[in-house]
C-alpha cells in the first residue's frame, strides 16, 4: 500500500530522501502539466518543476497540513509560473507553440493535424482568459482540485472560485464552439 501524501509530507519534512523521491515521482507530471499550460513553453515548465521540488525539499518542514501537500505543490508552481510570466513581459520574448504528442495518432496525419489545431485553439482561448479565471480553470479541470483547495491556493473564497470557474467555462465553451 502506497503512503498518503500526508505521510510522505511528514517524512520529507523529517529529511527522508526516499519519501521525497516518491513525492517527486507522484507529483512531477501533474505539476509539469500545470506549468506547461500556464507558460506554453516546455523548457520554462521544466525549470518551474525543478524549482517547485527544490522549494518543497527546503520548506516542507514549515508545512502545517501535510494532507494538503498536493495543493501546496500546485500553489508553489502557480506562483513560479506567474513570476516567469511577469519576466516575459519585460523581456519581450515569445514561446514557440508546442503540439503534444498523441498516442495512437501517428498513423493518422489528418487526425493529428486536427487535434493539434484544437490544442492550439484551446491554448489561445486560455491565454485570452483573465489570469484569475485561467488559474482556477487549470486547477479545477486539469488537476482536479476542489473549490475549497483552489480558494486556499489563489487567496479567494469558494464562491469567488466558483464564479471565476463558471465564467472561464462559459468563455472557453464559446471560444471552442467550432471544435465541437
């Protein structure tokens, strides 16, 4: 039986490197997914993941609720991504669009092209959302966090989270209407 995040968090806080390795194994892909969706740049997302887990190793001893370890990691990732996005505004550089690889689509180039266009359209629609709505949508839809967990991470109440999520869903549904 695998240990819970709460058990892993407590063990990491005590300096257990094996527990830390398990925590990284368990959460690096979801954290990477969040960073990639926020930044739309694979290299920057990889850097964010490294920052998140370096921070987790250093600061886990200060965590008071190890049961919220997953949400805490997403909070760190979100903050790091916002820092990267702020730096981009001053640097005036633009990431190259990346189309994810699709399992089973290698034999169907037309399907791969259609899905790639849909992914790009969703990326543009997400980029057009206000940051608060985009963050809430990613945390809810991609990472499955509850309204309460999201609220804690973005500094908003549950009602505000639900409102942002509703507006984000409506805007994205409208933007993606052609892809239905």
